[in-house]
C-alpha cells in the first residue's frame, strides 16, 4: 500500500555547520523523510560572520546534500552566538522573523520542533532566544499538530554554566516554567527514559518516550579500521569524541589518564573535538607528552577510522540525553566506559559492552578502563558484544517508528485542520 505523502515543517535549534549530535540527528532525520517521499520544510539557524571561522568552515553534511531532493525546501532564520558559547547559535527574537508567516506559506500537515527549549531562549534563560514557543501560534490558528523533541538536558546545562549558587535561586521556579512550556505542544518526545523521568518530576506535561534517535550502522562499522588515522601506532587507544566544553567533563579524562598509565604504561588517549576549553585541555596535557593526543575536529572517513581503531571509548559526561557518539562507538565495535548518568545507562550494559563508572569520579573511571585492558578475554567479549547491542538503534528502525507517530498525529487531526480558515480533510 502506498504511503500518504506528508508535508512536514521541521524547526531546529542546531544544524550544519554547527557541529553537534543534534545537527547530525536532524540531518539524518530530514534525509530519511525525503527519501520516503515526504515534503520537508527545514527551518534552521543562519550562519554569519559573528561566528568563529572554524564553525563557518566545518566540513559536515548539510543543505548541499538535501538540495538534490525536489521535495525539500529550507529557511535560515537570523541568529547570534550564545553569550557563553560562541560556536552555538541562538535565534533572534520573533520581532525579526515570523515562524507563523513561514508556516502559513508552507501549510504543513504537522510541525516538528527539535530542541524547542533552546529556540525559546532557555539556554540563555530568556536573555535571548525567539521569545515564545515555536510553531504554537500557527497551531492554534489552524489546528495543526505540533510536537517537540527534547535532545538536551537543558536543566543540567543551565546549572553548569550559571554555577550551583546562582542555579539554587532559579531551581524553585523551574517546574512552573517547564510545565508552561511543555503545555504548548501536543506531545513532547524524549528518547531517553532517564531524562523523561527527570523532567516529569519537574512537572513536564504531554510527555512520551519515543526511540527516534539512532545511528547509521552501515556507516559506523568495525571494517572502518581500514581508515586508521595512525596505522603504525599499536598502543591501546582510548578515545573521546565530542565538544570540549565544561558539561562534557573532558578534564576528568586528563585526571584519570595518569592513573591508567600507571598500570598500562603504553596507553594512548586521543581527544577528538573542539570547544571553549581547548586551550585549558592542551595546557594540561603537555606534561604527558605523546601519551595524550589532542586531535582537534575530525570528519568523514578519518572519524570512522578513529571509532573503529579505539580499544575503549570514554564518555565522562553526566549531562547526556542519549549520546550519539556512544552509539557510533558501539556500532564500530568499540566497548565503552561512561559515567553512570542520563542516557548512558540505556546504552551501556555493564560487563557486556562496557562499564559504567561513578559520575564525576576520575578514579573509578580509570579503574574501569584498567579492568578491561588488563583482561584480554573480557575486552574481546565486550568488543564482540558492542555492535549487536546497538543494532536495534539503527536509523532506519528508529525512523520507521518516528514516521508512524507522524501519521498518528496527522490522522488524529483529520477533519479538524483548517486552511485559509476553512476546515478541510487532510486525507
């Protein structure tokens, strides 16, 4: 039976060339929907000369790939850099552009808002941002179903950047803000059970778990060892891939390294990524010489090679929703040691595909790494189990599930939606 073609408007707070797991996920989602024949209108952040050169020149897949689809259109909304992180965008206020006008012109069957909290202004705690929930004004006018997808633990991020003392003053009002914000959407989807529970305890409304975040298991694969970035280096390799920012806890890897090296003298830690803590990390790793390599950003085949080459992938972050790089490592056949927090607990099965370490404890992280490297049999078993554990998270499986939800929402609005003020059937 031929599938109904949907008109889908997708708002996103992050997209290429702004490098993040969200940017990658949005691109994958849009591409898959286009391949299924749906018409997609992507509303994404604008890039301008206020951002660092390394952002503007980031070689990641984006609009150029999607423009080959005749059923694709896009709009770049005006932005400025976030106050505390110049490599990330924040939408300008709705006085400068109109989400409602864009949607009236496109007339979607459904509106999807990725990272709605950042677009509203939660990241700057309403010092900036769009100023109102994206898409909801149009939804009220037309009855169009409008859903949001939570991808970031925004509360944890606010706490990291404002500090515990200032955050303590904000904590009492957060439930009221989250309740009001989440009420604006028909459904707020979470693909981490852990994070969903946390936000429900903060009065989140209209919430549901949906496994709609995945990994391309054909792209990330153990065979990518053929792209080994350092083919003559046979030391045990520990890998971190991600932003070098405070909430990612990269400094804890530096604290754990000498403890690991004391037991595994030839161990090699590779840190792939960039961010505001670049200089601090480079300064703190000088004393370890060639034991720690700060690689910078990596893309394409080189990045695939790093994931396949690594003996253990490290993730010390305690703010993860459902970490993209965890999935990429597992799909590449690499076991993981990650902090026992957030979505990490849904991806890492202790003793099977890795270990979970005590949050914010570099000593325990080091001990878990050593336990794997000192036991070749255990490491081999974990390596063998890594990829099978993540196959159910393949993008195609997750997107079929997401598409089914879109049909359900559109179908529920049958006969209720209006266009030009006149109620019409959408089927």
